[in-house]
């Protein structure tokens, strides 16, 4: 994680990934393309990483920001807690109804501090945030080994927060 410190943004903690911020304001919202930047940090840490994206990205800045935060949490947790981590995949499936299904999966073994599903502060905060958006979040070990964080994010167009504001202006 220390190798990632140089890529952290202004007020982010030293062990944070790019774009880390405790509370993001509309002007700090992240774009879909920034998810790929998270994987650059993973690769720099010596882990093989892949991103797949299907469907058509909606023009939904709030949803893009929430998807980024889900991905950042999944990537951060894998780097911090997955012993023997060698591979991480992020998939984003944009539904025809404007929803997005996001999954972050790793091949590591949950290590010290991993706890059970939803036991960390980051996952608890994220679960609440996703739930408030009308979505769902789940996390846990997968049968053949590794860990998976999944989120279903509904369309947030017109949901209020920052309506009409450009996505990701910094």
C-alpha cells in the first residue's frame, strides 16, 4: 500500500488510493473512466488487474461517483486484507434501465483484519450509502477462493444531489 501513497489526492490518508476522500461533494465526484486509474495503482503494487465493462454508460454523474467509491473500497480492501493476492478483477455491467452492477473480485485469502461481511468501517459506510441510493451491496468469500464485493446501483439521474453539475470537475 505504501507504493500507492504518492498517487493519493490532497487530503487523502497516506495509504489511500487515488480519489480517496471521506465525504465527496458534487464537485469532487468521480467519472467512470477513473475506475481504470484504480487498477493502475493495483498493477503498480504487483497485482494483475483487469476491468470489464458491458452495456452503455448512462449520463449519470451521481451513479458514476458511487460506482467509483464501490470500486475504490473493494480495491483498497483487497490490497490491505487479501493474503497472497495476485489477481483482481473489476466488472461493471450497465443495464438497459440505467442501473449498474459492479463487482470487485480477488483471488486472495482473507487475512488479518478482514473480518466477516460488513465488519469494517468502510464497508459499513458504503453499505449505508448504497442503500440510501436504493441499491444493494454484498461482500464475502467466494466458493473457489478469494473475496467479492458486489453492488447493484439504480439510476440516480434526477436523484437530487448535484443535478445538472458536470461529472468530475476538479
